[in-house]
């Protein structure tokens, strides 16, 4: 909302800045989201919480002697990636070739592409990027002999003699990508060693696909998988073709198990253990609030705060005990649980949200909020919503507002989905 009260598109999801405001003006605007100074729906990130989360993960990794290459796909935000680099990220993780190229363009030198690439043109394109930047380092996955041969063919005949560093990915039966056994992983490694254009650089795995609950059954399967990752890495000791091999695993829930099961074994190999956690920076009020090591009482675990919120106005109260808000599936994630109502505001007054208020459903542009009929919720009230799984909320927004603890706007964050 501009000074004269007109909307300039700043807080409208998916719209770029139209030139009416500079970043500096936004930071000095004094807009208070809770008081209704911006359009809704609007997504915000608490600047203090972001910095605190980044610092907590940096300190925990340093204390445990491991490196961090956060998964950039969580936010795909230049500003947030820069924050993670400022707080000691060893590199960044990408899921797609275009994400790797965007990271290099931003100045990130070390990119771990945590996926197999089977498009020959994309492989050659990545090789060209590596060749054009002497400081650029790419680590790429392979999980089959066929995949290794495809990589080799795609690199053959290029003008520049480029060698790509390969991590052998270990997976789980019925899981996603990854060799299905240590023996299969060893076969992939031998194919890499026999290649002229590839170098064996380490081992990779992802334990998060096993589950998100920290119950005994899931933890047992996670630990068993991580044991296999360590066994594969040890079986290849002495074969790695780069000075400091990489062993990488670790999402945003079981990174403590990765360290407890692999740190000592990897250190003895002279390798570097790299975590790829991404959601720690944003955290949430659902999936990660329930699943992180701190929630399970793990001693010394880092403490994270949920920095992301989506704010919506009540547009209708069609019957007692029900309110419709002006945010919906186009604005909020719902793949790992529905949002939760955190706070409610009317003008400059903060009002309680009943503990019995629940978000019961989402449609494209509406949120259904049910609450005790004696609670005074009115059209125009502003509701602050917490979400579960930040990734699938962030990918719905191109501009998010940075706010302080008083909900006053201090800047903005952009995404590039």
C-alpha cells in the first residue's frame, strides 16, 4: 500500500516491484503488517529469527566438525542464500541444473547437485559452466552404471576437456533414486573409476525419505541406512580421486543421526561430512516443529524458530463459528498439514485466537477457520497463519516482506521459482 492509500502490487503474491518503492524506502516505510498497512494475503519472514536460525546451525555444525551445504530449493532466494553463506555455508545444494547455474551466477562457487542428471544437453551445459569458472566446483550424483555411461557419452567430444566430480548415491529399496545396495554402489564406483571424464569424489545418501516421525521404528531404519552409507564410503577408501572426498546426507530432521552415525567414520577416511539441511533457516509450525532434534530432546541440538507466516483478512463470517480468510491453496502449503491460526489483530489491537480455533479446509483463494461460536471474530480482522513445510509455501511467493518482532516491515526477500 502506498502513502496515498493505493495498492502498488508490492505485497501481491507473484507480482514484481513496479518501481514505486525502492528497497530502502520499503525498509523505512514503517508498515506494520498486523495493523493492516499492507495488502493481504501477504507472506512475511522474521529477520531476527532467520539470523538466529542461521547462527544456531552454523554453531552446531562447527561444534560437530561437519560442513553444511543447505538445499537452495527450500527458498531459491538470493537474499537468504547470501545469509546462509554469511553464516559459514561450505557450499549450496541444488536439485536441477538451472538451479546450479543460478547459484554460480550469484557467486556460490561450490554446488552439490543432489540428483542424477540424464539429459545429455544439460550435462554438457553444466560442464561448460564448470569450465568457464576456474573457482567453480560441481559435485554430481550417479546411482547406476548406465547413468555413468550416459555422463561419459555426454562429455565426450566437448571442445573443452572437462572432468566432473561424481558422488555415488546410495538409496533404499522402494525409495527414490540411489543404488539399492552397497554392492550396487561399489559397481557404480568402479564404472566412475574406469571413466576418462569423471572422477570418484565421494558418497551420498538421503535418509529423510524413510519417514518424518522420530519414533523407534523410523529411527532404526534411518540408522541402518546411514550405517550402509558409511560402509560404502569405507569400502571405497583409497579409491577417491579428489584430495578431500565428500560424504553427504542429512535433511532437516535427522541431521543429528547423520552426525552420530557417520562423523567419526568419515573423519577416519580423511573425508568431509556435508549436511544438506535446508528448512532449518525458515523452520515451521508443523512438520519440522515436531520433527527436529530439539523437539525430541536431543542434548545440544540447535534451537530454531518459525520465521515464516502468511497473513490474511477475514472476508466473511457466514454463520456462527466459521470465518473465511482471503488466503488459500494458492498462498499456503497443505501437503504436510493445514496451517494453524497463531494470532489475530483488529486495528492496532492484538486479540486472542481461541485455542479451539482450527483451520479446517482450504480452497484456491479461501481458508476455512472454525472456532467457538462465542468468540468475537469479525470481517476485517487480520489473522496470522503458521504453516507446515515451508518449501511449498515459499514456492508460491515471489516477494516476501521482512519484519521485526513487532511485525514492522524492515525489507524484503525475493524468490526465483
